[in-house]
C-alpha cells in the first residue's frame, strides 16, 4: 500500500508540514546553540586569558614609563624634599611591576610566552640597576 499526498486530507498534509517544520527548527536551533556555546567559550578564553596578559603588559608599560619620568625628575631636581616622595613612588611602582610580571609568568599559556616574560624580567632588572646608579649619582651631585 502506497500513501500519496493526493490521497491525504488537508489536515494530514498540514500536520506533516508542521512536524517537518518543527524538526527543521529543532535541528537549526540545536546547531545555533552549539555554535553560540563555542563562540561563548572562545570569548571567555580571550577575556580570561589573553586579555589578562594584554592588560598586564599595558599596566607594566605604564608603570615603567612613570618610573622613567620619576627618575628624570630626580635628576632634574635632586633636592632631598623632592627625591623622597619620588623614590617612594618608584618603590611602589617597582613592587607593582614585579607582581604583574609574576602574574604574567603564572598565567602564560605557552612556554614561548613564559620565556618572553622572563627575558623582559631580566632586562627590567638590568634597567633598574642602571636607574639606581643614575639616582645615586644625581643625589651625590655628580650629575
């Protein structure tokens, strides 16, 4: 026995069409749901991991530039009343930079990223050694 659409009532045809449309909507909706989940997971990774390291880098850069500015201010005006608050600010910024570096190392996703941060840390320490010598020379009146 063969069933033909010609032999079906309008009500049966509409019921089959409705069921087909509902199944199609479920399939499309399921695919969209999975796609949205994948996009959400990717966005979460960007926000939680990648954006954090970018913000760490921006913060470190801002602190380094402020330390440089404070150091230049000490060189220009090495009087004790000018130097003390600037050195205190530099010390605070150094602590923040070191904390940000440690956080960046701890949250690095790849070995290459971790090595780059560690290389920056070594360069940062060398810069600090030179900066401290400049400040000491400025305070002693040598500059």
